[in-house]
């Protein structure tokens, strides 16, 4: 399976991908309409919005912010994984399998060891960091579709390598960088590309420092004249930084702002206080 992965700035290529997603019109629409922000650093979880590589309307490789998880009617639980062995025949995935394939860039992904205890029950053990050997970017294969005008994705999984089988019975489908364009092309046959998937992976147990290495903030760039940074609260409050590109002026406020409410705060400030920092509890 693949239900958590990690993003960090280890290469200029990954930085450029993150920036393209954050600068996109869709990213700003997600903030204004859905109060959803593009997450570009830290541990990524289901329902997060992250940069994803897919063809644009002209068939050219591009980067889009997409939300993790397909949704089904009468279900609140998103489908975050799809089996590559059956995606071509499953009604939920078969259309995307043929023509809506994508790549989700990650630094690495996480997996928890699964084992049977003495009572026969499957239990969860240590948490592992896993990535391709010799690479700083993990190119996860996925499928995408549009739900209520917003693109969403799911990560494809496959049978694990012999090394990974000792901790889990599934692993994500990962492509080498040189196969990205072929994988996302609607004209390609995914079955012909599957043999190139990477299985030579390295893994290590997470340390306490890595467990606590959460992002210090989320950065959003507005196309007009402001940038905003939401810093998650260290204690009971949070800081909102607001600075004008024209004047260089900056103000810092402390308030009880949560990540989920930041989008609403962004809209309120952007439209009502275009040249000053003015937010009250």
C-alpha cells in the first residue's frame, strides 16, 4: 500500500515542480473556493493537495495541484490506492487507466511493518522510509480524474519486491524518470510500460527526529502583490505573515488560526484588506 509519503526540497527539479503547482490558477482557485492549499513539504496524507504531473489540454507535460483520493457515492472514505493488476477492469478505475495516468513526485514513501502476533492477529510494527536505490526523487504512478471540477488522484500499487515483502504485501508502482512522459501519455499502453517499474528499493526505520520533522509552514504565492505564510501553532496560537511586494512592508500577528481555517482567512484578507494586515479573533 501507499498511504503516506514525504516531500522535501532535495533537488532543483523537485523545487521547480512544487513552484509550478503553487503558481497555477488551479492552486488559487482551491484556496478561494475550497480552502484547500497545496502542500509542498512534509508528510503527505490522504485528502492533501499536492503537485502532480499530467498532460495539459494540449497533451503537453505539466504540473497540477490534485487532491489525494477518489470518492464514491455514499462513502466518506477516499480511495487512495488502486491495484495495477485490476485497474483496467474495475469500473472506478478503468477509464483513468486507459487515458488519465499521472505521476506523483515524492522524496520517499512510508510503510508500516505488518506482522502476525502470537494470537494470529495482524498488527502494525515499525515505520519505514522507502525510496528507489540511488535516487532522491520517487516517481509514484497514479490515476486521476475530475470530481466537481477538481482533479483528484489515486496511487497505484503492485506486488512487493522480495525485500519489501517481509514488511508488507503491497508496494506502490514506481517508474524511472525517463519513463514519466510515456506513462502519462494517453496514447501509450500502460501494460507495455509496467515492466520498467522499479523494484530495487532501499528502506530504513524512521528515527525520532524524522518522525518529528514536520513542515514549519505552508507557502502560498498570490499572482497579484501578496504572499502569505501559515505557520502551524507551536502552542495555542499561530502566526500570519503578510508582506507587500510593492512596499516590502511586513506585519506579524498572533491568533488562534488553524490550518483548516487558513483558506477562509486568506480570502477575507485578500479581498477586504488588500494593503494592510487586519485580522481579529
